[in-house]
């Protein structure tokens, strides 16, 4: 036997076999691939964080609204000079309520009532929505006439932006929409605690408005809710029924192959095409009202159906054939096998596909623009047949506004939409993990 220690040194220093070189190259390739994957994920996370930072940094202030607390004197001379409200209650609707708020704020700031230029600047610090606010107070309780009541009124959009720091005050007075005198008044009111930012409930409960400080997504939320109900009520049963038939009952021939190919193609059709289809069929042919949540729900149902059908068929295919064979072997019929065994086991995948389809539909804008849901709607819809808008469409409309204050409203609405989408996707993950079966 040859002693290894006494072997020729040239043998020990010989080049490694070809197999070892191949292994090293394979390991190096795996490391490079792992590095590429980490870089790709890092780039995606970085751009996602930049997007979220851009939206949140501009939109978080939309959840705060600047209010001015002023003691408003509901002067009878302004509201009902003829004292006819007992016989003519409509007189309370036509009073010049902004004058009451202007005079109250001017008195609080110590402005001379004879100085018309100063009164004009005082009036421009208060939102025009004060007319409706004071009118509702008087109509709901006429006994306030003749009394002085502290009222929190909305600050005008430029005052709100200046108080939040969105206006560059270092530029000359002629280049900004708020004067130096108004800035002094803002500081005066803030020092006395009569001007402050509070949580903006109006963002969630108000409808559309040309005044940014009074605009909200309330109507858009109701419209989106109606549309999601319609999509869920129509797309889920129709999509599941079609999937069960195609997967379990339909014969495998050229016709079913053609149907499957078309379903896959419909899932890739641009959403604006569904808007054109809805405009032609539901509005022009069927005569359904424009800007109605019903039409929007029907269009989004057509768009969501292919996604639900594909996800449901994949969930049905994932159920092991042994489940079907065992049920049939125990004497169950085809229908009993499908509805008592296969469908319950496929339910996690079906629910996941449905929720993802609904989340996709919730964020769609293009098809809704074509069916008229871009209309200016200030009143809350009571039924899906009444005019309304949707959350992504409201974002689109605000993004086209020229007012600077609408920028934060747009970003704030995007944050609300992202939170809804995040909640729906988290719900899909939870449902899938809750009901998932591992084979």
C-alpha cells in the first residue's frame, strides 16, 4: 500500500478535476442569481417607499382642517327684518348669513366696520360654506335669532394652507394669495386659541364641492359601496357557477376550449373597453341612468368575472382527485360530490380570487369615466339608481382642479383608497390561511 504522506508533491498540487470546477461555477451562478433577486426586490421596495412617502407627505394634512371659533350674533335685522318667519319660514333660507360671520370675525379682530377693504379681507378668510352652516343652525333652532353663539366655521382654503405651512411666506405679498395683514390676523387668532386645526370629519362625510375646505369623499364612498355590493352579488355566483360547469360538467371539445381561451383573453382586455361596452349596452340600449352606481356596478361585474372564473377554476383543480373518487365510491352523486366535498375545499381559493377581483374593481377609473360617473354630485345617493361617483373618480377630478388646496385633498383620498385596498388584500390572505388545506 502506498503511503499518502510520501506521495509525489506534484500529485497533491495538480489542478482540481473538471467536476469540482463545475460545482464552483454552479455555486457562483446561484450566488449571482440570489444577488439579482435581492437587488430586484430592493429596487421595488425603494420605489414603493418613495411612492408612499410622496402620497403621505402631501396628504396627511388633509385629515386636519383649520377652524375659526367666532361668536356669531344672529341679528334679526339680517335674518328676518320683517319678522315674517312665523308665517313664512322660507325667509330663513334666503338670509345673508355670510355677513353675520364676517361681522363677527371683524369685531373679534378689531377691524373698523367702515373699512371696506379690511372687511373684504376678513370675509375672504372664512369659507363660503359658512352660509349653509349658519342657515342650518337657524332653520333647526329659530330661537337663536337675537342671540350670540360661538360657532366654529371653516377657514378659507388659502388660510388653511398658510396655517399648515403649505404656502411659502418668504415670497413677496403680491406673489401669494394671502396678504400680510391676513397673516397677522391668523397669528392673532392662533394666539387666542380661536384658530386651530382639528380632525377633518368633513373629508369623510361631505360631498363634492368647488371649495376645497368643504370638499369630501362621502358621496364617492357611498357610490363605491353600492358598486361593490352589485359586483359581489352578481360576479361571485355567476363566476363560481360558470367555473363549476366548465371544470366539472362541460365536455372537453373545441367549443369549451374556445370559451376558455376567450375567458383568458377577457381578463387581459383594457378596462376602458368595458366602459365602452357599458355605455353602448346599459346606457344607450337599456336606457339606464348615467352616473348611477347600478351601471358602474354592472360594468365592473363584467370586468371582474374573468378574474373570478380563472381563480375559481384554479381552486377547483387544486382539490385532489382522490376526494372526488372517494365521494363517488361511497355512493355520492356528481352534484353531491361537487357541492358537498369539492366546493368547500376550494372555497379559500375562491374567496381569495373574489376579494382580489373586488379590490381591482374598486381602484378602476377609466370605465367609470365613460359612463358619466365623473359628474359633480353633492347629494348623497339613497339608491344605486341615483347619481353618484366613485373614490378613484373623485381622485381624478380633484387632481384636475387648479386650487392648491385640492392637492392635499387628492393625496388624502389616495391614502383612503390605499387603506381600503390594503384591508381587502389582508382579508384575502387571512381567509386563505384560515381555510387552507395542505395535501
